[in-house]
C-alpha cells in the first residue's frame, strides 16, 4: 500500500520525533539485544500428515511463513488500514520511525526463524511493522486504551475467535522483541506529550505489554492460573505469543526455575546429568560387585486407562481451580487434576504447544507429557464421561466421543507414555506402582470389589438397576424355595395317604 511504503530515509524531521526517538534510543541502550536463537518453527511433517489445515491460519497471517496467501488477503488490507490509523492518531511520529526502529532488529528476527526467509530487507521490515502494529492495536483496543472502529474484526464474534486461534499458531508468530520495540516507541511519544523527561524503563514497558497480551487471551476464553496476575507475570515473557501463553501454564515451581539466568536451574541440570551418568557407581569405586540398588531405568512409562485404574480402586478428583491444569498430583489412590476447559481454542493451543515442544529440549515438554497422560487415561468416551462427571473436563464439544477422538488423535503425534525424566515422571511411577500392587494375587479381592462398585454403583441409574436385579433375584430364590418346599410337603402328604389307605393284614 502507498501509505506503508518503506524508503530508507526519514519522511519528516520535526523536533517532536527527534525527542521521542532519542528517548527510545536511551531506553534500548540500557539492555543490549540478545543473540537470536531458533524459536519459530515449521510444524513437523509427522504432525500435518492427517490434518494440515489445523495448523494453518484461518484469516490473518503474522510473520513470513504464510504471508501473501490468497485466502488471507482481506485481513492483510485491514492490517494496513490499522497501521495507517495508528500513525495518524500518534502525534509526533511518522511511518518511517516505525520502520527505522524495526530495521535495527532485522538480523535478530531473521535468526529466530528455523527457515531462511526469502524476503528482501525492505519487504521483511515492512511485514514486521504491519503485523506487529496490528497485534499491538488488538491488545490496546481490547484493554480499552484505544477506541474500537466500525470495521474492527473484534466486533464480529466468529472472526474474533478465529483471530485468537491464528495468534497462537506456531507458524504464525513474530518475536516479542519486535512488539516490545514498537510498543516502546508508541509509549515514548505518549510520555513526551504528557511532559515526562525520563523514558519509561524497558522492563516496565515490557510488563505493561505482557499485561495487555494476557488480558486479551483471558478475555477470549483462556482461563489463566491466578498466580500469573500477581507475582509471576514478569516470569512469563516468552520468545513469542505462543511461548508466552505456554509459560503461563507451567507449574509455578518450574516457572521460577526456567527464569533466564537462574542459577538454580543450572545447578539442578548439572546434578541431574551427574545422576543419570551413574554417580552411584563412582561412589562405589573399588568394589567387586556393582551396587545392589541400580539406577532407575529411564525407559517408557505407561499407565492404564481410567476404566482399568478404577478397577484397581484409583479415583480421579478435581484439583484446585486456581492451579494450572498441568499441576497433577497423586496421593493414596487419588489422582488430583485441576480442571481444564476443552473448547476448540484450548485444543488448538494444545496442538501447537505439542508441536512447539517437539522442537525444544526434552526438559521443556510439559504439554507433551500432559497430552501423553491424557492419552493413557482415555481409551473411549466412557473415560471422558467420568472425567466430566468429576469436573475435571469442562466439555464444550458437546459429545464425549469427540473429546476422546481429539485426545487420541493428538496422542498419535507423541509416543504413548513418557520417556526419561519429565515433570510428571513421579506421578506415572506412583500410579503404575499402585495399580500393580492392587492387581497381585493377595489384593485381587480388592480389585474385584472395586470393579463391582464401578460397574453397579457408579451412578444412581446403575444403582437402581442393580438393586432391581437383586430384588428380582431374591424374589426368584424365595419363589424357588417356596416351590421346592411345597412340592416336598405335597410328596410327603401323598406318601402318608398311601400308607393309611392300605388294608391291614389279618
């Protein structure tokens, strides 16, 4: 579009722009740019064999992977109008200022993508500016900072939901560094207009941007853990929007350990590597025989479906509603699972998180482990019914069979069970031990009794059916006994009559 062309030179040289750009430069010099690392990937081929459309954007492209596709052109024109409106509304800035600030990040941003981007410099920078400002305007409008316009897609529920789904697609991302740079530029001009001499610290701008982003996702339908809004919001700053939302659901203890520069994480990783390498053998050096207690194998961990687990007396109960759904516990035969709302947005989020984690280190596979856990628990719609009745699943699909199909389908993309150390290794081991304990010969009576209760006393209707059957069985037994006794008495009566009717001998 003509209004968003990039020429490489300043289009305006007024004093207000110089002041605002100087403030942004001072803020950026405080925090040097980090070395880029792959964080935006193509979906692995094994994921798209069955349903490639599930990983493609519906209405809007963000970033280079799907830029220019025909079915996304309508929203592309709208993005350009959003940028024009932003520039016209922001006093003291011209379009060139947006391009100049993003241009400094071009090399870093290119290094974030796992594939080489064939765009030339001007086209690539223009795309980042248009997409980044579009995302920022969405967040600001939902937060009430900027008034809505008549042609905004947020006013149409169908388009809004599709837009949210596109913003959490792995292939549809731009680095958060771009959003921070653009947001700092916009905020710096607003501060200059308010008469502030000192620029807002970059950390404060970043936290303000995170707050708006999280508010946007929570307004859509995501139920974020409550702790994120309090003391943990500064820890969820990911590399892009999907990574940020992914971090929100990490267990809080792991969230602290995954903080950039955390010394605890380095120490724990080092100790774990020593342990897996066989530290016990080093402690027993000089002995002829290896230690009796060997290291636990890091092989595959698999548990049975809910129907079989309930047969062994294992129950599933709803955990804390304020926790992340990843925070699963097992204690004394009870699996505590925080509730999760299963709608198409959450399913899209889980799909993309699993794909994202396949490109990360093994220690980062939280969603993959959670999906593997669900895939083990769910074999049929009956297992889903039990989870819904336990208030663990808030099913927006309508049919339990659809949830079972989704879980098993996404479970095909990960190997059943978990391998090696994961955040749920202990839970897998404990559930497996409990099940094996109560399926041995000495505890088989407990298994039969648990199966009996599950089969006949699981719901009021099954209890009524079982009670009716027992009553009928009891009445049948009584009737049979009565018939046998009646026949016995009748037979005795006939024998007595025959004896009394015989003539006496002379």
